[in-house]
């Protein structure tokens, strides 16, 4: 009986972890609070051009509402293509190009990670199977078959850089969103944009 109870508890625990969760976090420096934000370059760093354009357009509307002149990466620097890794020379040249257009604040948005975990699904099949160890004989828990499903976890982040005054290679503000089994990618995108909007309203 103890074995059966243990399996039921494991199933309940694992299935309870599969509900959609959003965990936001922010990091705001004094430099961000005191910075003169009159213009900013919005950079959706993704290989998906449609997503980049949509994200940058939506953020531009928010920046305008905050009294900030937005520059969209896909319009200002259309020739800069997505790369998983850029050389230091490319980064330095990008900064020079920004400064030549009188841009000194940049909002970078990117996906930091995506992980996929396989867990037991919350199903009648699993709950019924959890009672299998009660059977007499040679049957063991290793013989059981459970329904499984994949849980995807995203960590996405937006970081604000001041390339005019930042002496260290770190942002002056960040907002990070950890999403476990998001309802949809569209919902995740909208929640992320809301989190960035909240970051700028916190100044």
C-alpha cells in the first residue's frame, strides 16, 4: 500500500508542475533611472524576421507613449542579419554605426534559453497504473507504462545598454521572463512586451 501511495504522490507532484507559469524579474540601476532617454534603438535579436519586425513595431509604439523616439533595427540597420555569435570587431563597428546616427541607448531582446523536459501527464491512465504494485506476483513498478508529455521552458530577456556612458560591458537595466509551458507563443510575446513596458514605467 505504501508503494502505491508513493506512486500516486509522485504522479500528483509531477502533473502539478505542468501548469503554465510566468516568472518575471527586473534589475534596474541608478544609471537607468537617471539616464536621459530621448531616443533608443530597439533590437529584437532573432532569426525569425517576421517576429523581429512585429516585436520592434510593438515596442516602438510603447516607446513613443513614454516620450522616447524609437529606432527599429530592421529599418535603421536592415543589412545586419542574425548571428548566434558576433566577433568583438563586429560589435565595436555596430556601436560606431549607432553613434554615427546619434543613437546611444539600445534595447536588446533575445531568448536566453529553451529547455524541454519530459514529465508524466495528468491522466486517468497514469493514476490507474500507479496501483499496479498492489498486484501479487512478479510485476514491479518497472513494468508500468505511463503517459508522458513534454514541458517547454523559455527564458527571454530584454536588456538596456547605454553605449555612451557604460564603462563596463553590462546593461543598465534588464527584465527577464521565465515561462514554463506557456499557453501560446503569442501569449508569451505579449507578456514579454508588457514586462518591458513595466520596466520603462518604473523609472
